[in-house]
C-alpha cells in the first residue's frame, strides 16, 4: 500500500551529503556525527587548534551549538588541546622553519591560541637557543651569496631574519659578527644599523 510505504520511508534515517561533501553517500546526516567526522578528518592531516576547527565547521555550515558540543567532547578525550598544540607548533616551527619567537607567537595567535598559552609555549625558547638558530640560518644562506656585494648580502640576511621573527637587534648583531668572521682581508665589514630595511629584499 502507498500509505504503508510512505510510513516506512519516514521511519528510515535521513541520508544525504556526508562530511566529505559527496552527495548520496548514504550516511546519516545527524549534525553531531557530521561535525565530528569533519573534525577527525581535519585532525588526521595535522594537529589543529580549537579555533581552526571551529572555523572549518562554521564554513561547512555546522551550527555553532553543534560545533561547541563536538569540540567540547573532542577536548574531553584529548584530541583538541590548545596547550599541547602550541607546544608542538613551537618545536616544529623552530626545527623545520627556523622561526624566531616573535613569528611563532604571531602564528599561534592567528590560529586562535589564547595569549597565556602562547606565552607559555614560547617561553621555553631560551635566548641563546634563538641566537644559535639565527646564526645557523645566516651561515646556510651565505653559501648561496658568494657573488653578491657585501651590503646586498647584509640587507638580504637581515631581511630574512626579521621576516622569520627575530628581533632587529639580534639580527643585526648576528649578521655583523658573521660578516666579520668571513672577512679575510682584515678590513672591518661595512657598518650598518639596519635603517631603511626593506623586508622584501
């Protein structure tokens, strides 16, 4: 009977577009399940902050109350942890990208990590470690600058360090000392206080 068939249809779980955006996938469209799957897929590619996940959910049309419930549950089981995310981000940003504390802090803030967590995560970077990383960056970059005039090398090295979040005074000192160490004729390197620096150079 038509009426019975209609009732059977109404009792079946609603299906439709799944979290991947594929129509007709046959998965239940329970909002919590969809939101949870979106988050798990995001976390499978890399660690993310709560704000990053919330932004993705909002962009996918997930209601704010549903997003909050899913994110709270993921936080309760340890899959969303901004403090752990910030600590891991600091380690990878320094080892893989050579970023200084200022750049790391700016990126964490942009990803929605709370200021107190940003401060705690970046506090582990000792001043001497940051300086050592800056020196290593300069040494490696100098290998490809043999044909450049000294002042051009200086400008480019300073711009590189400042783009990566090193304080100007540290950048100037490291570049000057490295230039002095590389001077073979005993003449002092060109002195420059960093004025008129164009980071795009």
